[in-house]
């Protein structure tokens, strides 16, 4: 049955890119549209627009001058986007059409650091690194104010929400908040209470009070009538953003029990905290779900929040973390609704996961794991490891996976089938070094009658592999992993490990150029020698007793498990082969390589590389196929994830349809010639790109009475692109003396009816002329010789008549 399955199997020939998850935010400003549907963020020379419903980047507004964007802002009516670049130019965009409608010089002597619109979308304020503030009328297109007096970079510019006051607020490097009167262009007040950079300003709805936050760990509440501080609230963390809690709505879930002023802070502790201004008390803390307490206590940089915005239209709070993750919380409960990943750094491993492989789990040079839902791009960020996660593996049923990390631990995670939430259910300590690779058991068999389940995890680092048992995985608390066996592996870096489909064998691939086969109880069965450099990956065939290994020497080898002999070697990669997987029920291999970022598809039977796929720009560390064997996911050092679809059957069907169409067209052509419908026949021959058929049609036309006239009329009815094709055909016909008359007839018609200017516009005219001239000269010389010979015959005939 195995052989029959193999014979009925269709080999794969190609994969096509189905979708990509790419970086769209690498730090800098983030702004949410007024209607709450879009998020704008910078990414180098681009401003990307993220649709918050689908999680997809729908627009990418890019500078023509390839200069990095230093600041941008979107008008309150969501229509206009203004960007500033290092080239000191301001550009106004109709962002929905990706259209730049106006470019003007910023008049600043250094790049623009901050900018904002007023509430009417007519005035634009820009704060520069040169310490000046300019105000622009966007409608009438001129500079209305030049405000000098700030010291150093102007970090924030903000109009007072009541535009009738004509006031602009700004902060700069001297940690003071300045209030500018736009009627007199003077600074009317300086608010001085912060000792470090002021990071954000928030106004109360009535415009009478201002809350400012700073990196000096305090928030100050200002009375704008007297320009004096009402209250200083110590928040005990570096605050990056402050948001005033709206007056309308029931926020009792957040500890807001009165109509007094409350505000939300976001900063270095990585959580949202709600404060009561009058008492300076924190009334609610909203941390990230499942984040370990020690992370919060340490005030770690990676989790700190860099931005926080109130989205009134959808009752949400949007935050941005230092790891470039976007988190959207719903008011009034601050429950986490959506998470998006702006930038993933280097992808180290990726696996399909979840029911019907609906999710992917990714390890990205970070202690956090990211689980993406492929349909929506929504992401769950999993906290637990304290250092970079190096490798992943998924259990057979797809609801559990294991991760290993530099923090010397192994964790097992499980998805709740009902809610889709993922939690850590088991934790293994006991390694002396970071754990670099891991493999999960292929079978999950019951163990004892008590309902405990046994499975095998083999995490390997320098010289230790373990098999573990996890007890009672049904409860929600994290259980400990117990050591089963220690493998006596030599102290040389182990790069890869794999468990056989029946769970009885374990293979390891090492930096010492060998692969080893072990029984599950830890005894060495044999060694595979033959690679010239370190082995990066080992994989068991799902069908045969074969082990595949890939190496830094650029080759892939297949080994027999019975006698440890090398059965086949595949050569074709120019760089290290980092990952291998078996596809097509073990009859084909898919391999990924370092440096050039290529994927190659190999057919084992023929030793042939069927297809090379090129989409990544860096090392492809992650490669995995789904259970149905029709999708592949790859993750690379260029921080992008690509989902590939098997298009073998689609391409085969297309090829079949093309052939059928070809046969039908040829039949139609023969019918048209029979019915003497020459114009249609010529058009069809051009469409099918068949020079020989076109020549047959032209010969048929010239064979008619008044053939040349008919050909001329037919030619004049053709479109220019059809004439271009016929000119190309004529160049080929002209090389053969048998067909030169038809070719010359065509060229004659074209020269008679087309001006030289029009002919020069023809595509491929240069190549056509280069091909036509030498052969035409040769035909002309031959006709000359023929004419001479005929004249001689004529002369002889005349003389014979005279005699």
C-alpha cells in the first residue's frame, strides 16, 4: 500500500507566495485616525497606514527623495497627512490616493521634530530641532508665525482644544512648557515644574486644565487660568504618555468613583495605571496578561510603553511598546482587545499551530513568543521566558507546543480550544546552559491508568539531552517537567535534534560534522560521517527508515538507519543549508539556505532540484509545512514571515486549459482560412504568436486575384501592436529566400503607409532593422543577378529572330 500511495502521488513542482507578515513600524511617532479605523506609523522613508479592523497595511506613503521621515501628523478630519523629511521639506498628501498634492520648504535650519494640526484642520504647527516653531495656513499655503525662544529641540507642539483662544503649547529641551499667543506671536507663560524631558500633554474636555508627564517620574496638573500647578503626582516610573479619562461614561471598573479628574499613565513599567489627581493615588493597574511579576518589578526596557492614545470614536486606548507592539484596550474596562506586531527583529524559528494549522508561532530574537492568527494578523504575545527563545516544536495534535531559550529553561504551552488563549502549562529547569534546539514526540500515548500523559521533549544544548514526563496537564497551573534520561553527548555544539515518527529513536546533528542516532533510552546506536562541515539540521523521513541531514558545506545527505550508509547527496546550495523538511509524503525535500535566502524543492527519486524560490533577503532560519502539506511558512533574518501555497495542481490545470485553448484556436484558424476571412485569421495568428501560421495566411491572401491589394487593405485594418508583431515575424521570414517575397510585401506596405516617426515608435524596431538590412541586401543582389541573366536570354532571343 505504501508503494501504491507513492505511485499515485503527484510530485510538487512549485510554491507561490500566499501572504507576508513584514515589519511596518520600527520606532517613532504613531497616530490613530479620529474615526479609530486607521493607525499611522513611521517606517524609515515611509508612513504606513494600518487598518485596525483587518490588521493589514493598506497604504504605504513613501518619500520620493528616499530621505527618512522625521515627523508627520494627520489632520483631525482624517483627510490630510503632512510629512517632514531630513531634506527639510514638508509634503502634504491625500493619503487615501497615495498622492502628494504639495511640497514646500520647511524654512527650519534643522529637521522638524514634531508637528500637529489645530482642531479645524487649517493650521499646522511644526517644531524644529533648531528651537523654532513655525505655524502654517494649510488652506492659503503660507507661513503665518515664526515663534522663537525655545531652547534646543522642540519635542511637542499642541494647539489648545478651544481654537478661539489662539494658543499653542510647546515643550523643549529645557523641560519647560511654553504657552504662545498666536495673535501677538509672544510667549505669554512658561510652566516650569519638570526636571526632565516633558513627554506628553493632555487637556481636560473643558480646556481649563492641563496634565503634563515627564521622564522625571512625575505628572503635573496645571490650572490654565492661573498658569500654576494644581497638583504634582509622583508616579514612580518614567512616564512616556498621559491620557485624561473622559468625563462621560461609567469607569467604576477602573476605580473611578467620582467625576473628579482622573488620568491614565503609560511608561517604563509597561502597564497602564489610572490615577486620581486630587489624592495622587493610583486607583487601578492594568498590566499585560500572563506577564511574570519579576518582569514588572525589574522595570525592564523591553516592555516599556512608548506611546498611549485615547481613541474616542471607538472607546479604545491604543498603546505602543518599546518592542514595537501595538496593543488596543477597550474602555471602560481596559480589557485587551487586539495586538499587532510592528517589527519582529530576526525570526529564529516558526511553526504551524492550532486547529487546522490556523495559527503560526514565531520565535523572534526576543524572550516573548508571538502567535499570529493567519486570517486576521491579530497576534498573541506570550510572556514567560526571560531571555531569547531559540527554538520551537509542536506536538502532533497541534494544540500544544514547546519552546526552549537562552534562559536555560524549556516551556510547554497549550491553546484553550474554546477561547483560543494560550498559556504555559509546564516548565523545565535544570540545564546548565542555554537550550538551543528542541524536538517533541510524534505520538501521544496514554501512560498508566491514572490519566497522566507521557510525551517526549528532547531539548539539547552543549552536551545534554533530556526526555521528560509532564504530569496532569489538565489543570491550569504550570507543572514541573521531570528528567527521564541524560544522553552522553560529547561537549560540542548540538545544532539540531529530531525524534523518529515512532518515538523510539532520537537523532542529533552537531557542529563536529557528524550526526548520531540514539535509542530513546539514551544508548548510542551509530554515527553518520560524511559532511565536510557542521550539521545544521536533522530530520527523519515520515515514511522510510531514512535520516536527512543538512550541513554548512551546502549539501543535503540521506542516510539509511539500518547500516548508517549515505544513500544520496543533493548539491545545489551555495551557502549553509539551515533547515530541511520532508514534503509529498516523504518523497520530496524542501530546504532553506543561509546568506542567499533561497528555498529549494528536491525530488528524492531523481536527485533533481525541481524549483528554487527566492523571496527572502537573509538567512531562512524557520521552515515548516502544515499537516495538509499544501502550505509552507518561512521566517528569515530579514524579520519577514512568508506563507507559501502549493500551486502544483493550479499550474497543471492552467497548462491543461492553455493547451485545450490552443487546439480550439488552431481549429478556428483553419475554419477562417477555409472561409477566406483573412483579417480575422491574421489577427488570430498574431494572438497565438505563430509566425508560420501568419505566413500561411499571407500566402493565401497573395494567392488570390488582386492579392497585393487585398493584403494592403487587410494590413491597414490591423492595430499597431498587431503590425509590430507582423514586422517581427517578417524579420524571421526574410532570413529564408523561399519566404522573402511575403516578408518584403509586408515591409513595402508598412513603409508606404507609416511615417518614419511612427515606425520609430514601434517596439523592437531596432532589432527588426538590424535583422532586415543584411538579408534584404542579399536578396537585392540575387535579384540583380537574376535580372542580368534574364536580360542576356532576351538579347540571345532577339539575335536569333534577326538571323
